[in-house]
C-alpha cells in the first residue's frame, strides 16, 4: 500500500484553479484517480459533461453546483456525487479558496459545450 506524499503530487493550473494529482495511471493506479482541487473565491469550472461518476468531498469553503439544471450548494464536509453522462458546472460562492478531494475512475474525461473532449492531465 504505497503512500503518496503531498510534496510529490503533481500540480496543474487550469480554469484559474489548482489541481494536485495524487492518484492516476501515471502514478501506478489501474482503476482510480484522485486529486485535491483548490478553487479561488468567485472562480468557476468550465461547464462540462462527465463520462464517469465523480465524487467531490468539500474540505473547505462553499460551492455552488449547477447539475442538470438544478442549483445546489455544498459546504465543508458535504459530498457531491456527479453521475456519469451528466452536465456539471461548479462555482466557489465563498469568500475564501475552496478545497475539494475528488475521486473518479481511470478513463475520466469531460465533454465541453463545443463538443470537444477534455482529458485532464491530472487523471492521466
């Protein structure tokens, strides 16, 4: 059971947020991907449709998620479950950087509004 020190997590900057990759195929995982996301106050993710189930545990802050047309709020300690093949858009509505721990399956990708498919580098 290997340990991934925080100092070895690869950091990616995207959409004005920071993504720290801990678990991915490039780190030896065969089934799961996991990362820590830091979303600054008032920042938002690009709208996208996920191809795999995704679970976000809010560690710090307050997030608004638009999911299939519904407006939802998740705060520190709450979990967000995003089913596969659904649209998602997340905004930090708090006054501080929000932090989440995210887990999904290998092969995760998002389809953007223009139809392009984005495979985040933190899941590769």
